[in-house]
C-alpha cells in the first residue's frame, strides 16, 4: 500500500512538472539591451535593477559588461530599471526609466550616468 501511494505521488509530480514546462515553453520572450555611459564612454560593472510594472515587481539585478551593456530576456510588458555605479566613494546613477516591450521587439536603451 505504501509503495502504491509513493508511486502515485511520484507520477503526479512528474505530470505536474511536465505541465509547468509546457506552459513556460509557450511564452514569448524579447530582448532588452541597455547601455550605461558616462561622458560618452561605456561603464563596466554598473548595476542595472530591472522591475516589471503594474504592479511593480523586482525581476533581477545584472552588471554591465566591458562595453557597458546589460542584456535581459523578458516577456512582453511594462518595465522600469535603475542604473547605479560606485567608484570609490562617488555614486553615479541614471535615474529611473520606464518603457514597454512588445512581442518580438529587441529594445535598445542608452543611459547616461550622472555623478550624485
């Protein structure tokens, strides 16, 4: 009886995981590429905090690469982000940027960091 119950629970778990995977596979993603600049030069290591809007929900934080770029793959929708960078005791920021990403769009955003 215990073996039958355990087997049933295991099979139901596999079916549930398969259903979740199928649901996620059907979602369309799009790319956001944001570039951080300071005085026209790319900033490596700037933190970009990405939020989904309506309601506001934190998604993740990534650091910009050596070209100042940060790339996210997201579902279509309304988003916002903030850039920040610290060099010693100096704090640089790019303010808050709100935008909409549509299906299949590759959004390109450039942020000019300022000394706070």
